[in-house]
């Protein structure tokens, strides 16, 4: 029997992580059309509200039901505004491992939302779901995403050469593919202790313009 993630809500001091719903469609489409999201992810450009609705109503539920992953909306606790998305993909229930990625809306960057949401997700995975490994992959030139990985306690394991396709604007305004390296990071349950200490020493989550 295939294992699946539950439909859950995770709360932090500033955020609520919950399943995507149709009320997120407009904000999700706007976030995915940002230049930095287009540069570092493979989402179609332009990203339409029709595409966002299909993600919310079809793709995300299917991934969860099949046991492959989980997509969570990251919202502000006070305003309920969508600030980003946490994605779990390539989940292996036998090994108890999954790959984590994060996207933050342009207006919400610099507040540490990605690191706060990613750390809360990791704590839930290791605690409630008994996972043993979380993997992150960041493009070699995506220093902001790498800083988030470091801040939550991830350890760099190496480089996958030429394994990432990033995107760059051309002179005529269209996008072109640019091949680069992936940096592979891992997070294990014992790494979270160091992450918590780092958060205390540095005064919390804020400070990185975070996306992945």
C-alpha cells in the first residue's frame, strides 16, 4: 500500500502552512510570473491562472494521493496572505526521504519566510512523519537559496555538474535555457539542533532574499 502525506496545517510564529486551495489561484499565478521564479524554476512562462488552478485542483492532490509528495501554501498568520509555497517531491517511503524546495513571492522576500517555513516542515517530517533524510538542490548561482539551506542546518554534500537548467532573458525579452550545476544539500534529524542554535545566535529568520 502506498504511503501518503496527510492533509495537514503547520503553524509557526508568523506563518501557517496548509494545503493549496482555489482561493490561492490568483496570488499563485502572480508569484510564479516573477522574474526570479522564472529564472530558477521550470514553471511555464507566462504562468496563467488556468495553470495555477490545475496545480491546485489536479496536480497537487494527485501527487499527494500517489505518495510522491506534498505542496503546501505558506501564508502569513495575521493576514492569511499567500507568501510562498513549500514543495515535497521524489518521496521515498522505504528510505523515509524526500526532496524539499521553496518559492517566495517577490514582495515577501527578505523576511526569512523560506527558512521559517522550511524549518517547520523539516521538524514536522522528522517528528510526526519519522523521516530520516531531506534533500535540497540549489542552482550553483542561486546564492539566496543556498543561504536558506545553510540557515536551516543543511549540509552540502557535493555538486551535480551540468545537471540544472536555469533561465535567462534574451535581448528580445524571451527566455533561454542556461545549463549550470546543482549543489546537493541534506538535512538529517540531528542537524536540526544546530539549526535551532543558529537561529538563536543570529536573531531569528530574517535577512535572506529567499527563493528556490
